C-alpha cells in the first residue's frame, strides 16, 4: 500500500507526470481514432499522469489530403471529439489531442486541450509546411496572428482559440503548459519560445512528422535544444503506424526532455504506446531564476506574459504516492554512460591542466610545491601538475613534492606517496613534522606536549598547520607556487582547516572537483594510458585505500581515523551538494530525490566501473541524518572558509563554491531555516 504522507507525492515536490501517447492511427476513421485515444487516456489515468500529449491530427488523421476539406470528415471529427470529451470526465490527465477544426470559413490544424469533460482551449498551428512532401497550405489556414478575444465552439462548448494560450492549474503550483504543433518547432521562431517566456514550464508538441532516414535524430536534437534554450520541459509525440502510407511512412516517436536532457523516449514503429516521465517543473523554475538572460529575453520580446491569455483549470491533485517516473542519478557529478564518462573526464582533467599551466606562466614561477600524502586529492593534483609541466615543456623535476609524516601517517599512504613521486620523476623529499608539532604543543601547554595521549582538534590542526607552513616557506625559498589539494566536497562540508593546505594555497587546483569525480578522473587516467605502467599501479593502490585524514593514531583495534564516519559518505554529500548549489532545492525535496535514488542497490544505476563491494543503499532515516549534517555544515559552519579560498578553475556544470563565481553567501549565515524545512516536511 502506498504511503499517504505528502512527502512521498511527486506533486508535493513540484513534479508533473507527463506522457507522450502513440495511439494506433487510422486513415480518416475519426471514431476509431477516438477509441484509441480514449484507451490510452485511461491507461495514462491509471498510471497517475497529469498531462498526455497525442500526435498531430490524431483524431482526424493526418495523411488524408483533400479529405480534410470534406464536410462529412469534419463532422466525424467533431463527433469523435465529443466522445473524447465525454470520456475525459472521469479521467485525471489533461489531454492534448489533434484535430482539424473549421472556424469562420477556414480550416485549422489544432491542438485541442481537454480536462475532466471541459474544453479548455484550442491552439491552431502557426507554421504550415508547404515544401518537399508537405502541402498543408492547400487545406489549412495558419494560426499566426490569431490572438486576443478569439473563441471557438466545439462539441457544444465554447473555449478560447488562438496561439496566445497558456494553461495553468489553479490548484497545483508549477503545472503550467503551452502547446505547439509539429512544424512550429522546426521554425526559426518556435511559438513555444514565447510560451516559455510567458511562464509555461512544460511545452508540448503534437506532431505527425513522417519518418525518413536520420529524421529521428533531428527531432531529438530539436526537442533537446528547445528544452534547453527555452528552459522548459518538452513533451513530443509523433504519429505512428496506421496513418496512410500512400507516399510516406510513420514511426511514432515519443520523447520527454527537460533542460536539454532526455527523460524518456518510446520504442519507434509501434503503436498503443505510452512513454511517461515526471518533469521537475520546480527545478525548471529555479533554473530560470538563475538565468538573468531568460528574463532579459522576455523583456526583449515585448513582455510575452502580457501578450498571452492564461487559461485556468482545476486539476484536483490528491497528493498520493504514485512513485517516481524518472531516473535519479546517484552520482550527479559523474556521467553514467561510457562515452560521456570518457568525454567529461577528458574535459575535467584538461580544464585543470590548462588552469595551472596558465597560472605558472602568469606568475613566472620556476617550480611547483605540493604536499603529497598518498591520498586521493594530493594524488590527483600531482598527476595534473605533471601533465601541466609536460604541456609547458618544463621538466617534471621542477615539481617539488614533500611528504610530511605526522603522528598518524600510515605506512601504506606514505609508501604510495613516495612510489608516485618516483614514478612521475618529480623531485621528492620528506620532512618529519612530529618534532616541530611536539614542540608547538608543549609551548601551548597542550596535554600531548606533556606526554598525555590527548587527540583533540588542536592536536589535529597543529599538524595540518605545520604542513602548510613548511610548504609556503619552501615555496618562498625556491621560487615556487604552492598547489592546493582540497576538493569541492571538502569545501562544501567545511572539512578543511582554515588557512592550511586543503583550504589555502597559491592555486586551489581541486576546488572545483567533487570527491566522487576525483576517483573517476584517476581511473580515467589509468584507462586511457595518460602515464606509464608503474604510475598506473600506484594510482590503483591509492584508489583502494579508505579515505582518512590520518591525523589521529589508530585505536586499540588498529582502526584508522575515518573521514566518512564523521561527515557522512561522500557519495551522499556530493548528491546533496549538487541539488543545493546547482538548483537551490529545498532539503525535503532533496531527501525525496535521494530516497528514490539510494533506497536500493539496483545494479544498472551505478556509474560505469563502480565496484560491487562499494555499493550501498540507504533508508530514509539514514538519509535524513546525513542530510541534516550536510545542511548544518554547509549553511551554518563553513562559508567563512569558502569566502577566503584562492583562485581555482571551475570544472563541473554542477556548480562551484568560489566567492567570485557560482556561490556567494554571508560568512555568518545560519542553517536554521533549512533544518526547519526538513523537519517540517519529512514523515
């Protein structure tokens, strides 16, 4: 039995369930077309859909040529629409069906919008193709210019008629949509652009669109591009089998896109198909708020919001748990296909290489100074600067790598640090910080300085601070730049000590790269043979280690200090980070998405090459615990560290935390409202 708490409802979180329908078509049999339409509409109702988009002229039939101009055909279309209207009285979804309708001595190719037995409005096609195989101007009048107080009567109901209609649910925020028809989105100025600028969050396309070789790719490109350019969801349905094949054929392509990404697509050359996805309309609205250009475009277009008529309707959502019909990537910073993974890793790695190479040249630095711990972050930074030196034609010996062992440095990580420095051919050295740390702790009258085993935050930070002091002074001495190793995830959590190497440096090389992506960048270097076999062996060894700051000695059982046991799994923290910084979503919605992403260990939703033994599932209480921890640290404890970070390249579209870039916030902010929102809305 589905849970009844509002938290589990997609509507509570601004998602709208959309469907692209491909009914079995006929050659002009409007009654049969109505039956096929009603059957799919009932299926969509059972699937919890809010909006169903049918193909162009699916009630009338598209490829019937001069039969469009026959009175009997037009009467059959109206009778079929009457049947659809009547059947819709007991159905949840808004239906967008296609029909040829006469008005004032003209015939229009229309999108007919129906909800609960009511005719909400009729949108005529703006652009009529009349080239190559198309001949629409022979039968239809264009809809361009039909705006304002224009109405039409269909099946005994009067409704607004024109290209200036937007439909909005009065009782479900974010359910706002616009309709266009086939050729409209092939035009240089698609009507959906104006519709989106006027406030529509979901744009719909009823299409016939016969199929020829390569055309499916063109349609997908246009859908993706329009959903990205107009910052919207885009639901597209093309006519399928059953239409006349006198000179053409039909494949029934259905697609749903959101902000450039495909959410769902149908099998082609099939009928009675329903492709469904939950469009995140709230995320779309948040994206528009971040894009000043979107608002500027609306003003430049003469304020479309005032030019459109908004048709209100009651949707009557019940806020039931209907599941989630979209794939939520567990690792939003890591591409989930082999091709994209290779492409993005290539770009990310080279963004960093180019960033540090330019900084070396601009600063006139002879050398780079880096602390090499044998952990993930310093390993990645070191291989990046090795490539940068190669690109500049400078010897790798000009990289000065220092291991700075402290009281808890493990033999494994230290061995990896030395092995990596030797394999890369840099200049390596070791400075034992324990004598200086002991002296400093004694000078401070810290218990450890008197021989007592007290391992508090001061004990940890004395070691971290000394390492940074050494690196900066070594850089002064040897005309070098200190390369920072702290990553984006650590900055988000404040898991870095103010003024030391994971927060302060001359160049914050990893500050734009989350921990989960760093692991894949190192794997990509191994996979693509960026270095030699010995370097690859060391990189594999580094990847196999548990993440630890190695500042506190192992306990009695030999267990090392564990980062993730304190601040939470990086895989969850990076998930939270993405939705907070990139989209500004509320904590309760992030919890909802995380619950759907992480509540099972379904194998097919892990990034390529993710090891079996590292796969975890998390229940809602665990997710809530770590999300509260993230919110507390991100909003309430860490901004003062981010406000003072040095320069470093932005790498991921998921966002960065530079105070000069993606994220600007007060250093003395509070996490209270985010924690309260989470507490108020979770079961």
